[in-house]
C-alpha cells in the first residue's frame, strides 16, 4: 500500500503474507506490535514506548498503527 497522505490509523494482520506500507515523512506514529512469529521491518527510527514492550514510537506518536504478525512479514517504508 502506497499512502500519499499520512494515515491517522492503520490495522494490519499478516498471516503467512508480506505486507508493505509506504508512508510519507510525518509528525510521527505509534506502533502497537503483536509479533507471534514473523518479521517486522521499518525504515523509520523507532524507540520502545515502555521497557519490555513491543509498542514503538516515532517522533510525536500522533498516528496509531496496529500491526499483528502471525507468520508473515510487515515492512514500513518511507515514501520518497
């Protein structure tokens, strides 16, 4: 999925598939990550929201992304 504008919310479930989402440079986002097995990749600088947490934040964390990986892959790319 190639987003021209930054989405306010995103919900992705990857089960044995690869999901690729391209977003423009933005004010920031928060990722609520459930990774049972599979791969999560991001071209953005992410920091853990809390210690021992899979929740990640980029800049202000304005938008919220729910990513559930069940044996698949999710790749968050920077739209150039």
